[in-house]
């Protein structure tokens, strides 16, 4: 057997040999790399696979890392034709000058022989730049597969005449422009990456329709949208803002003055970015389809817009009454017993007339587009069938999928809809109005989840998609980025990767900013309770991991949840640095709300840590900080056009669930338990929307709600059963989205109470009151309380009830000081730390709150609240001081063995006490 020393020596020798061998291999690899990839003095690299092609979005049809690196930091010459697209030339020059910080020399193909040294960029179509075709040929690149498609392009790198070069060849002007957008994405470290890209779109129509209700986009935001569309290869914008009266209420009138000037700027900016500005007229509310004067007004309106540069026109017949408006129409279109068929005939008559009188008179105008009155579903019905038979076959129809808001849009359903809106022999060519990420129905939300639920081969069944975005134009950009990716190349679309790229685009180069924006997007995921769009998945994972550790009695100092809470808390600072600053401005109220939730989570973690350390003072202090942060997070700050000021919602309810569990853990430690027996239950004639159940009215959390799924009619009611008859001192019902906004609520309510649920007494009538509050001069007996509608709600608005609180006079609890408004003695013993009794005045000497009970052994008295004074217990009929009250948390032990029949808090003279809970154990 060898000695330990000899074994150690052999071990050292083996390690040394291994290290020498490893170093040799590394050096051989370096030498091999240098042999394969010599540096070209002119800036090109001959290694075709030296680096993968940088990410390109939309994802191209074909890309390989062939060619050479093209240095842009030295001398660069741009070869363009006299007719090469100006927007493409401008985009390429911006990329080159930004990279090189030098003036780029521009030559025509005829003068290309004068190029001496440096790198060369060839840009244009084969028709407008005679150098492009030969350049592709010299590179050995066959671009036919891409250049036969409208908007297609080829981008290839290599050496031409021994110089590093990039060729940007477009099938047309748009293709040349799109090649410039791809060039921008593959420039890295001062060079064009080695690449051969052959690309074209699979959908012809790709873009957005500004078709939502609510606050419209600003003029500046629309201009920025067009620049964004150009960069992302989106080619369509449908102008349909509901705030423009010249689209709807005054649709017959023409634009003049400032309105005309602004519209002209929109059209010109869209055109400069190769975006088709489509004007959507909405005459359906008062049109007489057969009236020649209305046809003439339409043609005159379109003709005036044509003079401004508009070349794509649209008739929107959505969101109108499905019936004929004028007597002339009712007489002319009466051929069917079914009124929907007659409506379809009238609309087809009008649309066909517009098509003939205007669209077909202009060779440079695109096909007429329209959205029908019945715009969703693939199942046949009389309206769709009749419209399909009578409307001109080349009029393009827009459709929203199987539903108004469709979670899934399939190729099968779309093909079926083509037949439904056309005929079996001649299916109707249609494109999709996709209602995502639109938030006009939920203006307290942002939707930042990636686009999902669309078949990858949908391009085989539709000419394209226009997304209906959010009221927040810049916050809509991530989803629109996804649409650009999906409509360009659906089979290659990967939702998560595409959204990551979208967020990187918005955030810019800072890794910290990207992390912050990614975390913010995680808080704004859930799309109408879509099962495929989970709620805040990253936050959920961190919360689950934390509770697993906490339940296992492990409390890591630097948990992932603590780190995420800090990241969220820092968002107001970090997201001010976005590359797209408008996103911050759009989202600021959601960002601030998220930060408050982040602070609340941090405070909750400190509170839970204090529980593990048996530090009641710290538990209460951090619980209060947490509650204050939640109050800030749930404050109404987001203004809307017609729904008041709303509470911006973030986190998809995950924050609330975490805080609720953290509170329960802390309250259990403090000894707070809800009083036994007879909790509140709901009694209502109305049903809930989704999971917004009536029980939410009684959970003590104003961020949850009972939300009805319909507007109230006269006699509809919402109320509570207290479980037993009680003496009521106050009632407070918090409606709508916040205490100071009139949104969804019962607008004309009478407050009632009853002992038997049959005979009711009125306690007041409340009109347009988000908060219904009643304080009784003297307690009233009741078991049932409700509000009952005295009239229908305006505008068919639903009802939200966030809290339905009934203050009952507790047995055995008295006070020498009246309660302040909005508080009651019941709050002292209701088992909820978040409710408090507050004195209505400063305490005089001997002012006290007293709780008496049957004789029992008491081990401790805990008082939560902000008050000073003394704590007393009654033994053998006499009150004895057992300790002093202090702000926040006071726990005093009681001598064992003594029977106690009461507890009294005697307040310090001149103080205004607040007591959250008195806990006797």
C-alpha cells in the first residue's frame, strides 16, 4: 500500500497534466479560430458562421448566418437609384450615420464604379436600382422566392468587387423599406452581421383599428404609432375614433380648418411609413340607405379625403340598431318577412353604390372595406346570408371571430365565416377585427400578455388582421409588436419570445429597465379570465416558493419574493428610463399602484418575520405600514372619459391573496379571531359577473367586490342577513370602483332594514352616491339590511359593491365617549384589525371603554390601536390596574388564578384615542 504522501504526489501530477492538456486544447482552438477567421483589412470576415444572425422581428421566412460582416465604422457608400423609395433611403441612412457617426456617401448605380475602398450598401428594387440585380448575382443569392411576393425583400451580405457589401433588394418600394428595418436590427458593434435573409409577409393586411370607446389617442400618439408600425412592418391603420363627430354624428360634413390640417398630417405621416391610412365612416345611426342625397354625401366626403391623400376607405355599420331608419328604406326594402334580410339588402344597396360611384372610379384606391352590423360568429343567419348574396364580391368584410371578443380564432371557423358572409360558390374575402388588447370594457386594467389563441396557419383563411388596441396607445405597443410578428409569419410566431422582444424594444438597452418592465408586464397578464393566460405567473411562483419555505419554518433573508417586491417598488424610478417614454406616461397610475403593492409585500414580509421572532410590537407596526400601502394601492387615480376615476388594477388579484394570508397569519399570532356565530351572508335578487361573488362584500377588503352581471330594474335589491337580530348603530355601503367615482353602482337606492325579511323600514334614499352611509341616533333592531332600486340605472350600468358593513352594538361594550362618524364600538371586538373605534372628542379624566362578560379566568389582555392610558380588570367587583396603554401594541399578563368579569381602558386626559381591537385571552 502506497504512503499518503506518494498518493498525494501522484494526484498533483495528474492534475498538472490535465491542466497542461486543457491549456493546449484552448490554444489550438484559438489558433484554429484565427486560421478560419482572418481579419479583413476592409472590414469583412470570411467566416460565414462566426456569429448567428441577431434576432429579427417580425421573424423572417428564411435567415442564415452566411456572408460576411460589413464594417460600418469606416468608409461607407450607399448605392441607390433615382427612384428608390425615399423612406427606405432615409431609414438606411439613419442606421448608417447612427452607427458610424460619419456622413454616408450616396451614389447612383451609374456612378458605382467610382467607389474606392470601404463598405458598400446597395438599396432598392431591381427596377429602380440597376445595381441591385447584378449585386445579388455576384453574391450567389437567388432572391426569386422573396421578390415574387408583394412587400418581400432580400438582405444579403458578402463581397462584391473584393469589398464587403450588403444588398437590400425589395420586391417593391415597401419591400425595400422593410429591408431597411431588418438592416437596423442586425447591426451589432459597428457592423452588419453576416446574414442572408429572404422574407415576405404571409398576411396582406397587418395593423390596427382605433375602434375602442373611451379616451381617444392624441394626435401625437397617432403619429408615433405610424413610426412604430413602419419599423415593425405593419401596413394598416384604420381611423375610427369614437370621439370624431365627423365620423359618426356629423358624418356628412367635411373636414375644415385645424381638423383638416391634422388629418392631412396623419395621412402624410402614415404614408411616409408605408402605412395605409384607412378612413372608416360610420353613418349607420341615421342613414337612409336608399336616399341619393346620403350616397352623394358619402361620395363627396370620400372625395374630399381622397384629395388629402387617403386611398383606402371603409364603411363601419357596427354598433347600431339592427333596423331600417327611414320610411323610404322600409318601403324599398320590404321583400322579406325577416327584417334582418331587409336590413342586409339595404346595406348592400348602399355599399354597392359607394363602390361603383367612388371606389371603382379611382384606380389607385383599394377595395372598399366594411364591418357589418352582425360582425361575429361563423354560423349562418338570415342577415349574413342575404348580405353575402347581394353585396359586391370584391368588397372586403371585417369579422371579429366567433365572439365579439374571441379568445380563440381558428382557421376552420374563419373559412366557415367566409362562406357564411358569402356563398359556397364565392366565399367572401374577409379580414379580422381582433379585439385584443382593447380595454374599453375594463378601463382599470392594462393587458400586456402575449397574443395567443390564433391558429398558426390562419393566414391561409384571411387576408389579415387589425388589432383593436387599448385606450393607452404606447402601452398597446407590446401587443401590436406581437401582431406584427404573427401576421407576418404565423408558423414561426412564438408568443413568449415575441413578447420578450417587444418589451426589450420598449425598454431599450438597459438590463435593469428591461427587468423592471418585464416584472411590470407580469402583473398585467390575465385576459378576461382566459385559462391560457395565467395571472402574474412570475409573482405567483415567488409567492408559492415563499409560503413553502415559511410553512417549513424557513425564512430566508433574501427570498425571491423580497427581491421581486423591491423590483416592483422601484418601478416608478426605473420605468422613467424607457426607450418609449410614452409607455410610462400611459401606465403611470398602474406603475404607481404596483409600487404601493410592492411596498405592501415588503411590509408583510417584515411583519411575518416579526411573527417568527415573537415581536408583537413589530408585527403591529409593519401590519399598519402594510395596510397603509394597500390603501394607497387601491386608491382611485386613473381618469376615464365617462366612467369617473378608477382604481388601477395590477397583479391579477395575486397581491390581495398574499396580503390576505399574511394578515391572517399575523392576526392569528396576535390572538384576533372573528366573533363566534352568525356571520353576514348575502341576500340579493341579482347574480354575479364572473367570480365577483356577493361574499366579497363582507371580506373586509375593498379591493374585491360583488359585481352584478346586469343593470338593476325597479325592485332589484342587494343586502345581507346578519344571522340574528342585532342592535344596529351604523351602515356603510361602498359602491362603484372607489369612494369618489360614479361608475357601476345603484344610482337610485333606498336603504332598508327588517327584523323578519318581510316588513321593511326605510332608513333613507340615496341618489348618485358611491358611498351610502347611515348612522342611527339610537340603535335599531334588525336582522336584515338591503338597498333596493327605485329606478333603472342610467346607461344600463351594472352594480359594484366593494363593502357592505353593518355596525352592531356589541353586548357588554360601553364607552363614555361617543364614537366618531364612520366608527362604532362594534369595531373594538369585531375580530378585524383593520376596523377601529375612534373617539369623537378628546378624553376627559376617567373617560373609558368598558367590556364586561361572565366571570372567567383571563391570562392576558392585548390592545391594538393608538391610545395611551391604563388597562384595568375587574376582580371581585373592583377595578384594578394591570398595565399601561401605549400606541400600537400593548399586551399585559393577568395574574393567574383570578376570576375576571371585565376589562376597562382608561384614556389619558387630552388624548383622542383610537382602538382597533381588544383581545381578552
